[in-house]
């Protein structure tokens, strides 16, 4: 099945709207793996990811009638999961310190030369698996991890990230720079990258 709202998905969507448990179970089974991967990128461990995933699927089933069937069903579910992860971040934001609003990207002059995660040639690069990168990402602070995900995977602008998270654009840029810097350091330490 494709990610769009083809005939197979239309029946499942209709079943979910009608509250049919079998249809809900099928949607859950079809998208569990991909959505778990999305949730893992926003959390520090599997338990948190499972909590977000469960909350996300509850939201999916509660708002199924709002799905515009001309778009991608998988993309719609993914947006709900990302928004659920952001909501989780907002609830716990008080427990973590974002970089101060007065800090800007200029405060991190040493990071410019390390702005990319992998500049090595393919011959020098280790055989990194997605799980290795996700494991390293889970070691980032929640603020850095969230901004990194929104910028890299969701392709949001710094203005969109700032608006979404209630931070300044400078804070978004700073958090992204520090996330890249720290992720690179974690991968260098783990895989002896140069």
C-alpha cells in the first residue's frame, strides 16, 4: 500500500471513523514501525518514544474524519506524531534549559568549521547504521534534539521552529549549531571519526 489515500486506505479510514477496532489495529500495524522511528528521534529512550507514539495514535484515531483524502495518509499521520512529540517537549520544557534568549549563533564561533556531520570521504566514513545515529541523537539535550529534528527531518525554517517552540530565531539557530556540534562529537567518540 502506498502512503496516499488509495482504495485500501479509504476502507481503513472509513472503518476507523466508524470506530471499528479491526481497522484501527490495521492502521496501527501498518504505521507502527515508521512512526516509532519518528518518535525515537525526539526522545531520549524507547519508553518515551512509546508514550509519544501511543498519544499520537490516539490523536490520529480521534481526528480521522479531519483527514483530507487527497493528501498522503502516511504524511498526515507523521505530522500528528511530530506535533505530539513537540507537545511532549513543551510539557517538559520547564525541566530543561534552552539557550538563553539573548544568546545568538555568534556565541559559537568554534562551531562554524564543524557545521556538517560528515565531511569525510566515503572511504574514510565508518558504516554507520540509522540506529547508531538515533542512539547518538537520543543523547542530545531535549532542546537540541527537538530543534535538530525539526530543521533536518521536518525541513522547517528557523522562523517556523521559533514560532512552534516559543523561542527566538537566534535560539533556534544556536540550538541547531550546538546539536550538530554535539552529535558530531558523540559520533567521533563512538566510531573514532576524524
